[in-house]
C-alpha cells in the first residue's frame, strides 16, 4: 500500500498515525511539508500548493474519487439535522467508483505526484494492468495543477456551462467565482438555460461562506437559482449538464482549486449516469431553502458587511 497525504490538510492528524502506518509496511509520502526543514533540496517551500485530490486506486483497475476525505466527520449520517455542537455536524458528500481503463489515468496521476515529490522507490508491481471496458459511459479523467496554464478543470467547467442548452445543476461547498465564471453562469441563464446552484447553509469556512454570498445578488438578478442545503455540511463537488454531461471530483469553484491546488475530476458522458446525478441533485433540493431575491435584499447590514469584507480576500480563498 502506498499513501500520499497533504501536509496542510493533515496538520491536525497525530504524527503517530503515520508512524503506525509506516510500521505496518505502508509507504507514506508527505506532500509539500509545512515544516521548511523537511523540504527537499532544490524545491521551493510552497505552503499554498496543496494536494487536494481524493484518489484511491485498487490493483490499477478500480478507482474512487470525489469529495470524501478520510475523516471522522463522515462517520455520521448526512440525513440528520444539525446537532448542537457544529463540529459534530455530519457531512453530505459524493464519491464515485470507476472501473475500466479510466482507472489507469487515476493511477498515473498518483504516480506522477509520487515522482514529483521524490517519494521512496515503489515496490515492483504491475501498476498498469490490462483492463477491459467495464460499462457504457464514456469517462475522462481531468487533472489540474497550479498556474494559469494548468487550469484544466476550470476551463472544463467554463466550456460545459457555455455550451449548455437546457440545464446546468452545480453542487459546491466553496463558491468564490471569478468574472469569467460569473459571466458564463449569467449568460447561460439569460439564454433560457435552467441554472441551479446548490450551496451549503452552514460552512466550516466562515470567510468562504460570506464571500460566496457576496455574489448572490448579481446571480439572482441574472436569473440563476440559488439553494442552500439544510442539515449536514455540504461538501460534494458535482455538476450535471443537459442530462448527459456529469462530473464528480475534488475541485471546488474557487481560486484555491483553480489556481493553487492539485485537483482531479472524473467527467462522465451518458444519460443513465446523468439521470442518477440529477435525481440526487433534486433530492438535495428537497432538503434545501431557495434564496429569493426580494427576501435576500432584506438581509441585515451586518451580514452585508461580512460579505463585502470576505470578498476582498477572494484571491486567497
């Protein structure tokens, strides 16, 4: 077994946890260590560069990806109402199992990261076995790296929204759109596309939560429908467009995902899978409150100030 963990994302994980894994013959690699003394010679100390991917590959033939972390917050059911202590609120997330040739692409993403981070030599294995086609859907794996030229997932979203003809249903926990994303969403609504965005009614990141709400008025006036989910913390990162194009992955709709993180999304083309995705989206809407423009305009001056202040930090969120 080989494991890559993000140093920043696992900063609260006890060191002993990884020590026990290593003692059990697991090869463990820390991605971009927070401790500058652990940075490899010749590499820059890049705290902002994070491995945000959530990838599990089994025998080079089965892959899992989506928004789920290995964390205690997933031990609770996402179908219950919030508990009194917010840190105990269960999370609502989406993950997908992929079999077939696409699994090899996830394996390649893992191996590329292992090599770029100078991980220890991997044991001799057949990491890329021949894998037969496993279904009828067309699957493409999109991996992105930091930098303007590597924003593959961002451009994937922009292209899909721009060419949408009937519907755009997005689910994201962290939503800090740039001008290009705002225009794509507004233009889609203006040409009659049914644009719905599902967002969290509660967030573990207060700054991102209020920065997201800063854009509500513009989007609502453009005809975009916004919903905030009740209950557990919404952490799913999904989209379904025109009942044929779907994506599930690690990327949020914010600057960190599009500019500074390593991310991975699976894009699935097929009506059957899209139907399942749309049904899941509609079920989430039943547990959500729609944001009405007239009511939204009546929110308190205190909340308006929080939104305005948070959006000033959008380039770091």
